[in-house]
C-alpha cells in the first residue's frame, strides 16, 4: 500500500479507504453525473431530493423552461408535503441541488422546436399562392415596425444538456 500511496501522492489510509469501499467505487457508471463529483455527499432530505429530481426530469422531457426561483418554490412546496420542517430553500441548497442533479444555466440555441413540418410548409405555400394570385408582383411588399416584445421566453434557462429553443413569441406593442 505504501508504494501505491507514493505513486498517487496520498496517504496509506486513503488507499485503505478506497480498497475497503471498492464495491461502491466500481458500481459507479462512468457516464453518470455522480462519477464527475469530487465528493459524494448524501442529501439531508433524500425524499425531497428524489421528488425534485423526478419533477425536474419530467420538466426537461416536456421541454419546459425552468429557473432557480421556480425550483426553490417547488422545493418549499414538496418540503411542506413531506413534513421537512427544518428545510429552508436557500441559494446554497439550490446550488448544491443543481450540482447533484447535473443542471446548469444554458443558452437556448436556434428555433428547431418551432419549425413547421414539410406538410405545413406546402399547405402554407399553396394558401399564399392563392392569396397573391389576384395582385401584381409590383403591388406586393413587406414592411416591418419597431416593437416591444413583452411576451418572449427567457433565453437562458437551467438544464442538464443543450436546450433547443422555440421560435420567440411575436406578441408585441408597437413603439
């Protein structure tokens, strides 16, 4: 053990601990987020953590946006339901949860979730062709205005992986 400790630059007691808990270390899937953590601390409220993890996974599967304040609100709600009277949803707890679950702030990319299907594109093209057939091409033009877009979704959200964006809302007030 002394030679192994010297090779890795640690104490022999550390090597002994690793050998004693080898079953736990070998059971970790290297692709799992937990394998990337330096310390493997168990949460103080495991039932709350499990409920939050399930809730977050469902949100991510449904492509729902989430931010820190919504997570804290839901955690406080779950804590009341689970009778975790000493739970206080703080920014520190939120940071730890995000690290344990493997989520961080991401920027949405593109508008791929809003892309119409090929059938919808063809249908719209035919409708536009029918609408414009009564007009001369020189009488058809496009114009735009300056507007305040008050109903757009946030660009930065919390997620585990890269997040696909939706086409931004066009609800606006002309300025």
